[in-house]
C-alpha cells in the first residue's frame, strides 16, 4: 500500500497497518481512488475522507510496550522452567 499512500515515518507505518486491519485493503484502495489526486495522498487525508480517527502515538506506544512485556514474560517463564528442570536433575552438593 505504500506505493499508493504517502508514508513518511514510523507512526505513518503504524497507522497504515492499523487502517489496513480495520477496513481492509479493498476499502483503502477505494478511498485512495476517490481522492483522485495524481500525487500520493497523506494518511491523514485518507482518514479524514473516511471519517476515521487513528490511534495516537501514545496509544501505539502503549500497545507496543504491552506486547514487549508479554513476550518478555513468556521468555522468563521458559527460563524458569529450564532452570527448575536443571535443579531437579542436579546431584546433591556436599
């Protein structure tokens, strides 16, 4: 979709991915076509034409942090399992 829409930074990439999940590629393509501008439209222009307000940078950051915490917690749980198995198989120390 970046070949049809002006994407200038990471926030724009996040908004584009969010928009694609929310309305789908066909609806997004249709919105771009309705604007009928020879230049690539900005994402903000597309969102306004659809009457959609994208999440803020802060909301994207909070979601990313939540995902990172979830991944980190799962790795820590796996490490604890490995250490517990190793401790169970370890011979007693003198």
